[in-house]
């Protein structure tokens, strides 16, 4: 039924996309401790910070301090998001393995998120690539709203391809197609990943998972079936674009513990320890009072249910 790989790469984005949605910032020391816990849980790729202006994201204003203090095992890759060329220059001064530059596939989101059009962001892409590569950092281009956009609807293949094409032209190391709204369907994700892999064979293609309407688990399997090189999720389902309408309990990213639980059940190896991820997630929920969205936290695991006893 599914053409799934034996293994899947997971990128943990809770420290960036997750914490940017938390009203009260966590301390630098606490963020560093969370990184250590994530490494112990088996994560090899962690998006750790954003270089957005501190006035825009005060929750992540300590990016440089966090990066200065984290443990650095040689087999763990650290990444940060940059919204523009100015952010890329800040990131270049830090010890990072790669940066992600966000380019929404349609103008409405680009204007709302970064104050310029999609083309305005693409015009900065070559400079971002030069800055990041000169610093020895890989460049990932994040195609936000790659399939569906708020106040717009389905996004065309042509719009998505225009961003990916520019990324390949400037020499980006990878792209990811983001299910930014959580309203994207498995068919859209499968087709988008498959077409991008076929049309741009020289570049890695991942996907970033949001779960507004519960589609993320199916979208994760669709992406892997289409050949996605990696999947992105957030511990505890933290994050999301909080200015979208709707109940905040459904606005976040796909919970990493749900993704690991799903892939474990499908015999797809991630090398992530589900028990440790749950500990990280549940401590963060307690600290932040973020609504609990993880199904594993609310309903338990297959193993727990199998070992339960009747009252």
C-alpha cells in the first residue's frame, strides 16, 4: 500500500518553530538543556534558532547565546532559520551547520510573514547563498505554503517550481516543501514531492509538517512514499502560525512523538527514542502551558495499550 523506505531522517524544529509560539520566552540555559536532552533522545538534525529581528520574535532573541553554549557532538547537525539577507549575515557569525531561508510560494504569505513579495525574497537568495556558503554553512530553502495558502487556497505547481528553480540555480543544498497551514492533503503532498524530485533531481527535497486538521500523519507517509529525503516536526506539537483563525490546540506542527510512534509502527527506523521524546514534550507542555495536541500524550502508545489490563 505504501512505498516506504526502511529509514527516515527526522529534523526537530521545536526549538525554533515551536518556541516562537510561546508567549513567555524560555531562558537560554533551559534551551541549552533541551538541546542536550534532544541529543540524548537520538536527534541528529536540530533547528535550534531563528535570526528574525528580536523585536519580531523576542522568544528567540538569544540565538547567538544558545549557539555559543550547546553541546556539539560531531554527528549532530544544527540549523537556524533566516528570514532575509540581514539574518543570514547574523547567522554567518555563529557556528552552524546550515541555515534555512524561507520563501513563501505566493505573495500574500510572503507579505504577511516577511514584508515583501515572493520575488522580493528570491532576489535576496543569491546573496543569502553567498553569505552562508562563505561561512561554511549549507543552505536549505524552505518553500512555505508550498501546496496551500491562507486567504488564497491551493498553490500551483508553477508557483512552487519558481521557488525551487531559483534555489537550484543559486546552488542551494536542499529545499523543503512546507505544509504550512495543515490543510494540505496527502495527494497534494505526494504529487508535489514526487514532481519536485523528478523535475529537480540534483537537490534534496524534504517536507515540514503542520497538523491543523489532522492530515499530518497521512502527509508524512505520502511524503516518504514520494521519496522525501527528510521530515520535519516539533516536540509536543509546539508552534504554528498563531494568527491563522481557529482553535490554538490545532494550529501547531506535527508532534514529533506522534511521528516517531507512527514510523515505529510502520517499521521505518528513525533512531529516535520515543520515551525520551515524550519526556521532553511533557516537560515543555508543563512549563509553557501550551495546549496538548500530541495524540501520544493524550492516548498513549500501542505498547501501553497492549500491556494495559481491564478494570
